[in-house]
């Protein structure tokens, strides 16, 4: 299993359970590891044979910016659904954090794995 990853992708969105959070945009950060087989892309040296991390990133940025969830758990599940169903990824590990959500902490969040490891 090969891994294509995106680290510390920051996106502003509406996220949170409190009234004041529903009126502002907050930054979330995500780290994403996606299982793929890179051998064909390496052999052909062609982007059409690769997992295009730029396309994944652009799709997720657009989705997250337009979303308005209360829980990071919900946002994480939706992100994983997009990656698994739209990009042919069989397994992913997602770390989704909400910087500044807890006083005294750099960030808080969740880590999920979905799909099957090869």
C-alpha cells in the first residue's frame, strides 16, 4: 500500500454547537493519508494514472467552505465519504482539528480511519 498525503490543509467554515460559533467562520485543519497504488503512475509518468492530490484538495476545500456542521465528527465522516467515493481511494486516515477550540491547547480534534488497508 502506498500513501498519498495532504498535511495541514486549513479551511474556514462554520463549525460548532454554540450560537456564537454559528455566526462566524472558524479554521479547521486536516491531515489526510490516502491509500493508493502508485506503480502505474510511476511507470507512465502521467497524472491521469495518479491520485491527484490537487483535485482532492480543491474538492475538499470547496466542500468544507460551504458546509455548516455542528460537530467535527460529522465533518470528518463527510470528508471521508467524498474521498472514498469520488477518488477511488480504498483506505484513508483523517486527522481533523479545530485550532483554538480549547483554551490552553494548540488544537483539539479527531482521527478516523475508513476503508480497508491493503
